[in-house]
C-alpha cells in the first residue's frame, strides 16, 4: 500500500512540474528590465523595444527563461528603415554564437553565427516590408526548428551546432522595433497546477486503494 501511494504521489508531483509555462513581454511599463544587451543601442520608446545603432550583429537576450533547448518563441518585429535586418535570436551564448530567424536583404533567413562566422543557412525570397508589424515565430525542439512568418510556416529546418542558449532579439543596420514577445517552455513562467478541489479528489482516490 505504501509503495503504491508513494508512487502515485511521485506521479502527481511529476505531472505538476512537467507542464510548460509562458512568459510575455510587452514593454508597456517603459522599461527593459530583465533583458541584457550584448551589442547595439536598445531602448524602450512608445512601449516598444527599439534598436538604433548602425552595424551589427545587434543582440539583446531575455534573462529570465535562462538557457533552453526546446521552446516556442513569438514576437512582433518591424523594420523602420531600408537595409535593416530584424528578427528573433535563439540559442544565444554570446554575441558571436547564436541563431536568428530574421528578415534580411529581400529574404527571410535562418542565420547562424558560430565563433563569429556568419552563415545564411536557409532562406526564401520575401520583398521588404517597412513600418509594418510582422509576426515571427520559431518552434525549437532539439536540432529541429519550425520557422513561421505572419502565421505561415515557411520551413522545418535542422541545425545542430548550438545545443542550447538564451533567447532574444536581433537587429542589424538602421533601426528596428520589437513588441509582444512570448516564450513557452518547460520550467519557465507560471507552473500549471491542479486546483485544490481537484487535488483533493485525486488524493481521495489514491487513499481508497
């Protein structure tokens, strides 16, 4: 009996902590607390995060999620001037080692930076759209990445050079704006827990064995 109950309790504990949580950031407080700048000039303006420095790569990372392998990240991104690059950064270990799912030079691209070497690992043509929010999304699981843009899956792509890292945002040249960032992964955000009445019901069923 004790063995059965102990196993059931352990199973309940596992169920409670195995659910994914979600973090959100809308910059409505006018601050960029919880973000670390690796390169570039970043500021919150009009409740949006903006990057204004020429050159690149410009990278900022979100501190709270920590280093991740599997996750779903979404964000609204907007180019504010010609010849700008903008998108989501992932598996970031430093300025010289990260992936990015981004717009660049009339293409949507999955770009890798490995020890400072930039590689356009995958791309598809896309005309430049300025001063308009674009929804970027990446679903990362192991070495596989689902790449989404404006609600359409553009590709499922594999790359295994970087195993884990932080998530963040990417810019290059002129200026870019970012808003409504979400991150879903196990062990982040609010944990999903059972309501008290549901726990009591389950515990009663366990004790009845």
